[in-house]
């Protein structure tokens, strides 16, 4: 009799656990669907806003003050920044690079993204990491018509002081895509000084995505060679070996 009661209780507890798991999964799926719908809705809003702005500008060289204000106000929120990035990718993929490049050229002149870089410095690690990732996907926003926007770059480099390795690696990716040699050096020096581990193959791949002159980057990094730990050195050697044979004798 006692054994029968125990068996029934075990079955009830098991069924209760299964039911709880089913309810939890249903909630997660429902939340994900709502999140995806909200993200798609925000993406579509940005597509409409960008289209209107682009066609409202007769010269198609500058953004209106209203559009700049909207960017500065909305993109402080990471979910809006993600939707904005998705909208930019939509234009790049669906309307060719010409439309995308023209709009990015206008963004380069607006000066909004330095303010956003400063705003994200005060946010959580994950949000700083995403802003750096966003810059790596659209590196033009960290530039001006005269070249690299040092204010934006310096602000992003400052992220690495109070962040985890995920954010720091994203900052490095962004600097490589922007083509900022000195910013890259600062991050690698930080990694070496603090003994932060980054796999040498991943480091080499990020460096290989450098959009400036890779030979100049290689020469500069080799000049810092003795200042870094073995892991950073190995990453630099792997990077150089991927595209150049000029350093074989020295290696």
C-alpha cells in the first residue's frame, strides 16, 4: 500500500515537472515570437524613415536635422540600434550598394555616432559590445569625409577598461574594419598587459580583416613584437603569414 502511494506520488511529480516544462517552453516560444515581431516592426519603421529621408533630400548629400535628432534619440536603445542595423543590411542586400553607400556617406557627415559611442560607454557590457559589433558591420560610421573619426575610435577603445572579453574582441573587430592602426595597437597592448586570452587564430583573422594597408599594419605590429606576451605574438605571426613572406627571415 505504501509503495503504491509512493509510485503514484512519483508519477504525479513527474507529470507536474513535464507540465511545468511545457508551460515554460510555451512562454519562451511566445516571448521569442513577440520579440521577433517587434524587431521586424522596428526594422520596417526604419526602412520607411530612411526611404523618406533619402527622397526628401534634393541634393542627397546631407541629412535633415529632424533625421539626425531621431537617430541620436532612438539609437541610444540597443533594440532600436539592432533594428536600424537590420534596415541598413536590407538596403545593402535588396537595393544594391549604391543606395547604401550614399546613405552611409550622409551618416558620416552627421556627427551623431560619436555621441552614441559616448552614450553606450555608460551602458552595460553587452550593450557596449553590440555597439562595437554594429560599427564592425558598418565601419563608415566611424569615419568622416577626411578619414577616421578619432573621437569615436578613442571612445570605443575606452570600452575595454571595464568590459569582458566579448566586448573587447568586438572592439578589436570594429577597429580592424575601420582600419585604425593605433587603436588596434592599444587594444593588443591592453590584452598583453592584462594577460587577457584571445585565441591566436581568431586574432589573426580579425587582423586579416584590416581595411587599411596590411603591410603597414604588419610592420607596425612587428615593431611592438617584444612588448607583448606569447599569445599575442603568435597571433601577429599567424596574421603576417597569411598574406606576406617578407618577414620569413626575421621569423
